[in-house]
C-alpha cells in the first residue's frame, strides 16, 4: 500500500453522510439570525423618530438596537439552535457506534479510532459553526447597510464587537453540551441510553443542588435561599451549564469590567467551564478509543455505570416524589404521604431506568435489593430534613468562633436602598446573590446575644416542656426573640406572647474565625427590636445599605414628589432646589434611618429620583418626622399643603378635594378565636385610650369571660345574660363584627385631620397594639381615589369613639 | 503471515475464544470451519482488528493488528452481514473504500460490476442478499489488500456465482498472492478452494493443517470380517492408527481411522478380511468425525 489516506477525504465523506445535520443547522441559523433580524429591524426603523430615540441620533439609536439584538434576541434564538444542534450532533453524529454492522465496517478500516473520532468531532463542530458564522455575517451586512443609510458606518466596529462577544459565548455553550454528549455516547450502546445518560449525568449535580435547596427552603425555617450563586456549581453539570453559559454576557462584563471584586467568582466560573469542556473532550476521546466494538446495540456496558444511573434515577425520583406529595397534601400531617410518594416515585424511576438500560420491560424488578436500598436512602435523606437531624434550625456557632456579623432586611423586594453602580457609573439594582456585604460589626457579645435569643425558640415539635406548648398554641411556625422571657413558660401561654404580635424577618450572616460563614433567617417581635439596633447603627451598615449616606448616589437630574393623601405629583428639575431637598433629606435620614426596619413611621410623601443613564427608578419615603425636608419642600411649594391636615384645611376653605373619610373597623378575634365585639371598651382598648386596658389584656379578659359564659351556657342553656351597651356574643357561628361610618361633613373632616395621619406606613410593625399607628379608615378624594388614614395610639378623642357607636353601623358576620 | 498466539476473547462471562493458536501463511487459502457458536466470526473480527483479544496476540507480518492502520491496510474484512449506506449505491460505497484503500482499482471494479450485471447507480438496499454478497466480494478483491477475510460470504451465492467468485479468487491468488481466509459452513465448497483448514469448536481450535495432509491422515475403511476377527485388539496395539468412528450394518463395518493409508491397509490385511476397501473422506466427513470425538455428535441432538 503506497498511497496515503487523506484525512480531508475522510472528513468530506463523513460530512456527506451527515448532510441532513448540515441542512438543519443552516435552516436553524438562517431563521435565528437574518430572518429574525429583518423582522426586528422593521421595528427599529419605524421607531426612528426624535421623540422615541431618547435624544439619540438615528445612527446611535440603530447601533444600540443592533448591539442589543446581537447580544439579546439573536442570542436567544441562536441559543435554541445551538442546544438542539449540540444534542443531535453529539448523540447521532457517531451513531455508527450503535450498530454492530456499522461498527464492524468502520473499525475494520485502516484508521486509528482516535483519528476517526477527531475528524468526526471537528465535523460536528463545523456543522454548527459554519452556518452560524455565515448567517451572522449576512445579518451583520444587513445591519451595516442600514447603518450606512443613516450615516452610522462609524459604529460598525461596536456592533462587530458585540457579535464577537456573542459568538464566543455561543461556541462555549455549544462545546459544553456537545462534548458531554460525546462522553455519554462513548459508553452507551444505543441512542436512547446515550440521551438518558446525557440528561441525567449532565444535570445530576444541579438536580442535587436544586433538591437540597428546595428541601432546605421548604423545611428549614431558618434557611436563607441565597447562600451562593449557582455559578459556583453549575459548571459541574454540563447540560445545565450549556444553558447557563448563554447568560455569560454579564459574566464577561464583570470579568473584563471595572468591578474586580465581582470578577473573581465569574473568573472561577469561566475557568471551570472551560476546564470541564476540555476535560470532557479528552474523556470522550479516550472512551472512544477504548470502546469495545461489541458494545453496539447493548445498553450501558459497564456495571458501574449501570449502578450509578439506576441509583441516581431512584434517589432523585424518591426525593421528587416525597416533595410532590408534600406539595399536594400540605405540610401538616403529611409524613405518611411523603413516604408514599418517595417509595412510589423512587421505585418507578429506578425500574424505568433499568428498562431503558436493559431494553426489556421484564427488568423492572431485576435488581430488587438495589431498588429497596436506593428507596430507603432517599427516604432517609428526606426524613433528615423533615426532622432536622443535622440541627440546622437550632444550631448556632460557639462564641469563640465568631468574628463578625451582618444583618439585612431586604431580600425579596426591589428595595430602594439596595443599589450599586455598574462599571459605567450607572445606577443598577444589586445582584440578589450579594445582599449581605460585610458591615464590619465585630461586637461578639452582642452578636452572640442575638443568636442565643433566637435559639431559645424552636420549631421542633418533638421538644418537651414549654416548646410543646408553643406548638399547641398554633404559633409555632416561627422563631421569636424575647430575651426577657421566662426560661419555662407559665401555665397560661397566652400571657407569655404579646397579643397580636407583629413579626419581622431578618437575616444574619456570621463570619467565623475558621473562614466559614453561618447564615440564617430569623424573626423578631416588636418587643425585641432593640437587639438589632446596634447592628443598624453601625457605620458599615449605613454605608452599604443606605446609598444616600455613602454619597454613592450623587444628585439626581430630576425628581418627582408625590403626596399619598392627594395623589398630586410635583416634578422638580431645578438643580438648586434638588440640591437643597437632598441635603435636607440626608440630614433627616441620618437622624432617623432606623425608621424603615425597626421603628414606626408614617410617610405622607415620596420622592421618585431619576439618575442619568440609569434604567431604574429610585424612590425614597419622606416621613412625618423629617422636619428639615418638609421645611425645604414647603418653601419650594408655599401654596400647596404637604401634610394631610394642611391639605384638608386648605381645601375645605377652598371647597375641593377631600370628600369623605370612610371608617371601617373590625377588631377580629382573640387568640382563642372568640370574636371581639364592637363596644366602647373594645374600641377604647383598640385605640389605646387612657382608662382602658391595653388591647392584649382586654382580649385576655374577653377570653375568660367567654369561657365563663360558655360554661354557664352549657350548664344552664335557658339563661342568657344581656347588659346594656356591652353586648356579648355567645353564638358560636359569629365570626366577627364590623363597624362602619362615612364622615362627609367638612367640619368633621377638619376635626379629624387634627390627629389623623395619611401616607404609607412602614411594614415592620404596622398593626393594632403592636404598632404605634392604628388604621382608622380611608380618605377619599373628589376624584374618588382613596388612601389609608391612621391614628396614633392614644390620640383618638373619646368623643369620636362615642360618635362611632352612635352613628356607625354595626354588622355581624356569621 | 498471520500469527495467532494464545488468543482468548470474552464477552462478559462467555468465553468466545479459548486459547487459540494458528498460523496462516501467505498465499494460502485458509478455510475456517467450525460448529455453530464455535467462534468463527469472533476470530475473524479479531483478526480484522475490529475487536481486541483479551489474551494473546494476533500479528500480521510481525506487527499487532489492533489499532494499527498500517497493518489493517493489508486486510479487507467482509462480515457475515456487511453494512452499506442506507440509501447508497455501489458507486458511493466505492468512494468510501477508495478513501481508506487508496490503491482501490476503480476500472476493474466497474468492469467486474458489469460482468456480474450489478448496476452501479442502483440503491444497494434494493439488492438481494446474494447481490450484496457479490458486491462485497468485488470491493474486497478490488481493494488490492493482501488478506481478504470472508465471513460466510459464499453462503448467499448461487452455484454459478460461487464458481465465478472462486475463479476470481484463484486469479487473484495467482496474480498477486492474495491470501483469503474464508469462514463457512459449506464444507463442500471450501474443499474445492481451500488448501488449508482450521476447525473451531466451542471457542477452541481442534486442528489447523494442510487439507491434503489432513485427508492423507484420516481414512474411511469399509470391510467385512470373519466372525473371529477382533480388530479392536489389533488396533489397540497400534499407536500409529487411531479409531475415530465405527459403524456396523449387518456384517459391513465402516471405520473411520486416523493414520497412514499403508499402515491401515497392512494392519487389516493381516486380519484376512473377507472384504475391505479404503475410501477417501470428504471434508464434511472429516469434520463430523473430528467433532464427534469431542462430543459434538448429531445423534445426541436427535431426540
């Protein structure tokens, strides 16, 4: 044999046999790019009007849209083509391995298997890449043509940079999935097994992470669902990572941008992704070369791989089954159903995997003992979360281990304070995975005291003594802080917990000397808020959570002031005015900045701030106690009242705006479920007036009275006691009573605004006896817009209570 | 030369080849015969480099076969169920083989296609089994390799075509020293073309020797003896003669004996038989006799 075998000819022959893949790839790329671009471009061109381009020139407008297209829309559709392509090419590209006849032919040919693999691998990559590049270039030329028409050819380079960035990301995503598909193809004997192996093994780590995360979130009350970003782990699941990589734009921005602190995790993720990608290629190569020809048409050859697939399927199936029934049945008394779900789903998944691997329905129970063991492990794993065998909820670090701590309150909302600047200096909302920066609070005694108090209470139903009573009371879902509470509960647990307590959730992140982090979520009642105050008054907290105080925000370019009681909006664009307002606000804020988290406050006004170059709005609440700010505002708007009282007073004389105050009060039920009647005494207690018991004590007394009367009613059913205006309701079908009154007289409205407060209350401790402000009713403007009205505890005059009882309508609900 | 040394091959717990050793010289026409499940196809695939032996080695001209493109370029393997492109034509398959066997003789291939009346542009999946076998043989012959492995290739051919293929083989053997290794159940056909045979049984090789030599070494004897003749006692004392098989029908005794014809003749002449004749054995009869010795007896298969 004198002539040499040409690799190029081998590659071309292989491509000929895979021409259908090439055709599909070309079609997909064509639809994802040029076609999508032409459709989107119609919209871009139709929006080329000065009022729609935000002051940009047509060239700038188009450039921005084209840049975003190549980084956004096109990436989405291209991503879809990419993922489908990687699976098809990876699993079907070397499908000769699944056929004995084909294997005999190709393995008898005079070519090394490694060389054959590399040629096929390269073809598989080019089958996707070449059509993608061609279609991208075609789309780019369309873009250039349009830019040329508006004189924006100078921006062509910027668009091209965007294209390159997207292409890089797409290549990484494609190879991530493609290489893993090749690995699984190498140890499987048919396409179905290859596909199942790819999906299961390629997602196993993230499935496990997701299950553990869900179990923790669902079953551990102190769990905080943001311990780390998925990027720290997703690289270990190539199939999931292939999807995740499509979001790599932000990662690349942080790696190559100015935010070096944020770059490290992204750099780690990128590095690991590339490492796994290369590693999988090497592994696939080796497996292909070592693969025995006789594996064709069989399931998975290696017993170890078979065990792993079955066990993974059974374990994940069992956990999912238990969680599914937990969701269907609800958390209470669901243990039996959860175990049933775990056994059923786990066994089913195990058996089905065996069927797929052995290709026979008779193998469902072929590995009975292994199935039983797998189900047992998954059930035990699930139970360890149910019963908290690791002590997640109750464990706290030792005092000597504590180094520093941070607390934070805003995790689930897009709070105004949690902002930062992007690398262009634009304001953007903080990444949700980075809510708790280190505030440098190092008072170990205070940290430990906070943790210790939180540990006092537990959700563990199996504890005896006072905690069992907590469970029985029905309020056992939360952990409470009450450092002054007794170590053993009194006989009457109702005297132990404050009535109608209000709770607030906070997160504490403790840095330990060992380098580890302790992160938990707890809840506090209004009685214990002072334990948190030292943390909030810390300089580090103020700088990190209140951007105003750190000077990070600078001056907005414009702001709107909105009154909550009249829904009027006052735009301000004058720089000196903005500067004066912000300076006054800063001063007020620093005096009262704990207001949002710990204290009660009423905010009749709010600011909406607009910063240059930012896509987000930014809002601030103005509280009644912000006297400096109110002074400056009033000086800017001397003719417009900025408190409800002044507003009502002014408008009453001018005869417009506030039309009524609608009172609607129901006092709910006691803790024991007894309806609280509308009486002088109940209303007096409710509004905290002098001479009446506090509302908590009143309810206790009411419960005792109900108990006595109920006992008497049972013993002497014919006797019914009625006493004057104190009407008692003993009918078990009564749910609650409600009193309502519509106040429309101008004089009455004027009187009421002497002590009514309108605006937004902070959500921390709004309520009845727990908070300082108590809801009275709703104000209604002449435009028929309403706003809530509150009265401070103890400030409602007695005459208004009498008037309510005289003129109001009391309804009883059954 | 193909040297097979102590080759064993396992499929999970099944031992398909058990310590096989054999030599296949250049220019020989080697016939690989064996019982069902003996391991013929496994051995062929191992020689072709499709599978790697678990133990032992297979060398061609002093080099290992497995993962050795240089050696494999000397081999063309025709499997018992050859693969063709699903919608391919003979022309397209030729293109594939030409890539891997650059010395592929295209004009000869096209000429032979015409002679065998096979349409080069017709889809192979419309060919009959026999036509596909013919096509496989053409690819093998035209590839220009030194060794041609044929796994049950003749079994699908009609008698005329068999003769044609045999003629092609003979021509190739004479012109360029082609060494075909043919696995088959059809012993009558092998007898005509092979000059060397190897017999496989239950993964092991029973023998591998020159066909003529084998025929010279085993004979069928038909005789009628006097009632007082005890040939068993005679044969027991003779190491150079081994009784393989014995069959009696009335007074006619048919014996299959391993040994030289002269020794057998002189031994039985000494018994003064009424009648005896030494007859040559066909390859089939040799096969049956040899395997019976190892317990593979058709009588045991009949219920």
